[in-house]
C-alpha cells in the first residue's frame, strides 16, 4: 500500500506541474496551528509545509481526544493539489501517509497503525504570505490491522476515522 501512496503523490505532482506550465511559479511557506474535532474528541495541531504553485507539501502533527473513545497522536506527510475556485481561495485535495497512535497515548493501553490520510479542504487567502485559513476534512484509513484492547474502564480503544480541521497560518 505505501507504493500506491507514492504513485499517487508522483501523479499529483506531475499533473499539477503540467497544469501550471502557463502560470508563473508561486512559492509560499505554510506554518500553522490548527484546532480539530474527530470521532475521538477535540485536538490541536501544527503544520509545516511549502506550496509550489499548485502543489502543497506538508508535515502535520495532530494531538487530541480524551472526550470519547481514546486519545490520538498522528504524524503525517501530505501531498495536496490546489485548484483555484475564486480570486482568493482554492480547493485542496490530496492524500498523505503517516503513523497514528491511539488509546491512552501517555499511558497504557496504546496502539499504533500506519494510515493513509485522504483530505479535502478549502484554502482561504491562498496567495497571501501570512494569514491564510484552511478548513477541511481528513480521513484515517488504516494500512494494517487495528487492535481494540480494553482501557482501564473496560472500554475498547479505537482510532479516529475522520477529523475536521481549521488551520490558521502564521
């Protein structure tokens, strides 16, 4: 499955490069903080990335949970394609791959699983250097078996399946 993700990333970059042949190259940093809500609770995150015309490459760290089934910590690498939908906003669609820890991440039981992270979002202020906002949905698709051991209360732990995120770029 990691080969599929790598092939998808190569196709994403190639198609964006072809579409951008007639446009000047745009390079923008992305350093942001995010708030999120998932089926495992609420969380905070940080993202570091670079936008090269219509391609956005990012490393993300998301930590959250605590209110429903379990806590989570996700570290992912994502490749996204940007499609302008108005003068100042763009549709963002992409996929990532990473590691997801879930359960009682600072205590036992905790488990880890590799995940694909398909994503769809809208980026507002796409050409601004600072002050961009991105609102989106991310899925967590496990690439291996998902264990469901019981926590200290006798409840099974479970990873998040979907996460809504609001990113504020610094």
